[in-house]
C-alpha cells in the first residue's frame, strides 16, 4: 500500500529524497545493528502464532531497546534513567532567592 502511494507521489513530479545508497549498510550502521539484534534476539528465538503476536513481541523488544537497554554513550545507564534524572532548569529544587 505504501509503495503504491510513493509511486503515485513520484509520478506526480514530486521528488523523493534518498538518504542512503542501495546495498551499502555502512551508510546506516545503527539501524543495521538494530535489525541484526532484532533478528538474533527475537525473530530467531520465537515461534509466533500470528502476525498480532509477532507485532506484540517486536513492540515489546523495541520498547526495551529504546528505554531500558543500557547505553555505552550514557555511561552504562538506560535512557529512561537518564531522562528521569535530567534537570533542565538549574536550581529547580533549591529555595528561590529572597531578593528575586
């Protein structure tokens, strides 16, 4: 369905921007790693009873991958933990100065 919409969009003279080259996984290493992990840790390990069951399991994996998984770039913390501890307003938890 989506492919038909894109073909119509292109046929009307609209251009589609391609952000990566065909058959070059180096262009997007992060998504390639995600797909590799998904294949190895979910798809190869489970027998799905239906498309709905597969979607539920994959959605649960994505939630874990994006929120709970510890990231090296976050000093070994999960994104959810970093977000909860993030304080965008300095001195938010301190008493306001009397002269303000």
